[in-house]
């Protein structure tokens, strides 16, 4: 996959990746998803997204080569590759903050490195390809347990850990009401995960009817279309006895719709780092003293955001890129025990060669698309 | 489908199994060891050989132990990116030039394609084949509007001045 400019991608031949560091591995990709956050790149909203870059941070595959210092992996292992590139040695990795590694991204200090996610996230080619270089191979990659469906495994690279961490960062206590903005793959999975933390009520807000219907069935939650409301914040206040939700999760990020000013300034004119509509609604619909958990991705500059209300309501805001490695043992257990069923989210299995169509379908939400997965020719 | 609030949760597999009343808002930064006061105190991984140009944030003293080697800076966009990296992540002089470089880079990409004797198939790259399959009306509308705007522009530009 080769990025050529906003909303333009194609398949091109590139040299096969090489071992560049003794802790590297080369992985032959067998599944690679398109993430909602890839659409920020696709739409040209992330600074330092260079023409010729290969996207893709959600992938699994087979280890075909290892560097001289790799000890835990061996050639032939099938691995889940977390989307973050983490050294495992720096202060942040030692804290379990694998999304904030300080030894993998030269270009920015505010974000750790992410496969195929612009030079702002390290300048690594991603997994929407046949082969990919995986640094720090002993730290991130995790061998896929025997018997695990590859479609489940590929969603453990990002979707499930991000959604789970969204719920975890919400500090949900038993009986809490949780509102989730966004019924994309992360929002859907977050709705499911909130129950694991003992939520008493889970409400998802979006405008795409097929996704609302999906999340109602998949996560046993309430789901409402904000286009049918005068004001989503008033709706949430009303449905929570005029108090607000205990926890609100922003699972949308920079591509949010629903507020014309945010859309124009954040998505069309790029005057802010994406449209902050969901974060705005989250702050205003959470209870005083409540927690806002942000996993929706925004750009590195500024956003229009009701900071005064954060102060006046005494809110706690928790946000981060998911520390995938930290969550994997528990989440693998949940998948193996049938508690979580990630693969149900996959609606489209597309040959890698049709990547441009897959991006367009996902971006425009055509054909009831929820989650597309790309399958390279070497894996078919 | 009707929205329902569950009265009990027995039908929700795994309800409450990860509930943690001790989950406090500072998690997982609670395992402080005071090592953070010592700066770069950790045993750094082996340095990847720096044999391509790697721009690094001026908010750090060095290139990270590993780094991506995809698409090193080049051409006019590369010059703009080098300028951007003279400014910190705290400055618009970092981010706005990078966005500008991205746009310049798109033009460079087209020129590169043409230089190789290949005209980029913009419609294929935009995935419009998928529109034809799943959103034919939308595609026809899009093409219609494009044709209308182009015609209007041509008429305006070729109109004789009175």
C-alpha cells in the first residue's frame, strides 16, 4: 500500500524490508486491518504524512527473519504485533506505558512510535503490505495462542486493547452509567468492555443507523442517533435524571461530525487538530466530578475544547494510546473464554490489491462497513 | 430494535469480572520509582546505525535507539520539513510547515510518477470503483457536479469581455 495524497492510495512494489537493528524481526503479514485512525492519515490531517508511506498498524503474521539479539521469538512463529513500537527499557515502558516509549520515535516526544502512522509517529512503514520490519521484536509481538482465529488475533493488535483501556481509564465502578460517543469498531468494543468493569448502564451515541443497530445487538446496550435529538447533551442529562453520566468515553476523535463549526474548522480548513465535537459533548454530558476517557485520536496541534467546564465541573480527563502489551494477557484470556468475540466486527475481507476500494468503503461507510481487513496475496 | 436497560446482568457474559474498586485516576502511573528524576537513566538499547537522514524533535537530545527509515526527506518538501524541525513541537512553526510540506509532497509525487512515464490513475487511487458498486447514485451526483463546475469555469474563462 502506498499513500499518494489525501484520499489517494494504491498498491506499489517496494523493496522487501531488512533487519536494521539486532532486535528487529521481519514479519510476513497474514491479516492487516484498516483502522478508523488510518482515516486521519488518509484524509491528509496528520502532519508529516509523506507520499510513499505504507500505512497499517493493526496486523498479524509469521516471523520469517530475526535479528541477532532476538531471543523470545523464532522463525515460523505466528504473532500478534501491537500497534505501538516499544523498547521495554525506557522509563515509560517500565511503567507499562507502552504507547509512550521514548526510544522509538525521534520525530516527536508527545507520541510513541506507531507502525505506518506518519513520521510524526516515527516514520515506520506499516503492515498493509506483504512484509514489514518489526523493531524490538522481543517486547511487543506476542505469539498467537494455538487455536485462536486469526480474525480474533488481528483485532487484539489495537481495537480490543484500545476499547478495553477506554473502559479501564473510565475508572468504572459497579452500577455506573457510561456514555460512549462513536459506534465505530472502538466504540462498539468499548461498549462490550464497559460491562466487564461492572457498568450498570451503557449508552452509545452515533448517527449511523446500521452501526447503532449492530452495537445494540453486539454489546447489549442502548444506542441512540444524535441526529434524532435536539441536543445530545440535553438528551443524556435527561436520561440520567438530569445528573449526567458517571463516565463518558470519546471513541470518535478528529473525524467527528455533528457540529458545523467544528467540522469546518477541524476537518475542512484544518485550523484545529480535527473536529473536537465528541470531546466537547463528552465534557458537557458527564456528571460533575466525573471521568472523561479519550481514545479518539486527535492531531498534535490545538482543539476548540470547553476547558472552563472541565474546571468548573471538577472533571478528571484520562487519555492515552493503548498500552497494548500490558492488556494482551488478560484480553487473550477473554477471547479464549468466549467473553469477547472480536471477529464479529469484521464485515469486509478485501484482497490487499484492492486497498484503495477498501479505504473508500470504510471512509464513506458504504456497504454497512464496520471493520475491513486486508489479506495479502501471500496469505491467501 | 428497542433500547432496553437491563435490570440484572446475568445475560451479559463476563459482567463485572474486571471490576476494580481500586482503579484510581492515576493508574498506571502509580508505580513511581523516582528513577524519573534521573533523566535518561535507563540502559539504552543498541543504537540503530544512522545511515539515512532522520529528523528529530528538538525536544530531545538525540535520535531514538531505533527509528523508521521510510521516505527520508527530499526535494522541496524535504527542505520545508528540515525547516519545521528547527522548531519545537510546541510551535506552529513546526506543525504548519509540515502540513504545507505534505501538500507540496503530493505534487512531487505526481511529478515523480510522470517522470517514470506513468500517469497516476486518480479515480482508482480514490477507490471510486467501490462507489460504482455500492454508491452509484452518489457517484453519478459527484461526477455531475464536477462536470457542472468544470463547464461553468470554462464558460467563465472563455467568455468574451464586453
